């Protein structure tokens, strides 16, 4: 089965939101729901798993930018 995955990250005033959608043309896969992880800025700075996911998908520069935003820089 072939999946396309759409991923987004949003940095809001109080939280970081990491969202993903699995997209497939097969009819049996249409029940797949989007997923999301929500973390406060402080929790994000402590959550190495979420940081790794963001670095893998968006790269080190975006991860550094998100860090700076969460630290109020």
C-alpha cells in the first residue's frame, strides 16, 4: 500500500502543534484519521521525541527556529 503523508507544524502563542495526515487513493484507507500532538512551549523544550520528529521532517534549521520561538527569542 502506498501512502502519502502531509505534515505541518504550527507555533502558537502558548503551544506547538505537530499535525499529520495519511493520504491514500485506496478506498479501504479512507477511514484513516489525521493525527496531532500538542505541547506547551515548555513541554516542547523538554520533549526530545517531538524535537526529533520535527528535525527529521523539517530539518535542523526549522527545529532551531522553533526552539527560539518557544524560548521567546
